[in-house]
């Protein structure tokens, strides 16, 4: 990977993988103002309650919080405004009907800079039930236990 294509992660939606079962992902560009870019470069972003909405052939990132940039003054941005996602038309036409299905939603997984461009990794996901979450926790703990046992065997 060239130096100009280096990926710098700004924020991640960690709970998304716990709360949802990810079926498909894609990378989308993000239309931002100057003060939003400056704030994100400083690491002031949050995707905790964000989701993707499809309206009139366009995709929008809703409820993503980007803190106001202190040096912007009166030209600052609104923290939770809807932001347009830059996707190819065929990707929007493919995902919009799937999101309208019962139980499926589009959620952002992480926000990052790829070179000079702000990008969002968007996932098509289905919400997990309580028993699914418990199963995930059991599997994760089992992996941890086996890893501990393997390390203990190596030390002997």
C-alpha cells in the first residue's frame, strides 16, 4: 500500500458487531464541510447511534456525531446533521430494497481516512436476538480458554 493510501481510523462502532449479525459490507465516501474534516482529523467523531437511510436514490448517514471544531468560529457545522454518502448508483439500487426488508438495516462500522478522503465502512446487518448474543459470548470465551491453555502448555 502506498503512503498516500494509508488508512487512519477515526472512530469505530464496536457495539455493532455485538448487536448485529453483519451480512455484507461496502466502502462509501462521505460529503463533509471543512470544519467537519478538521474535527475528524483531530479524532472527534462518534458512530454509536448512527445508521444509514436511503431516500430518493441517495444514501444518508444519520445521527453520526462529529464534534464542532474549536477554531472554526461562526463557520462551524452542526454536530448531528445528516451527511450524504457517496455511493455508486448500482450500489444504492442494490442495497435500498434489501434495507426495506423486515429485520435488515444499514449501519456504519467505522469512519476512517484513506489517503486524503473520508470514508465510511457500511454494513448490511440483521439485529441479533438475546440468545444469539449469549452464543457469541460463549464462543468468544471458549476461544479465550483454549488460547490460555495453549500458552500455559508452551511455558512448561
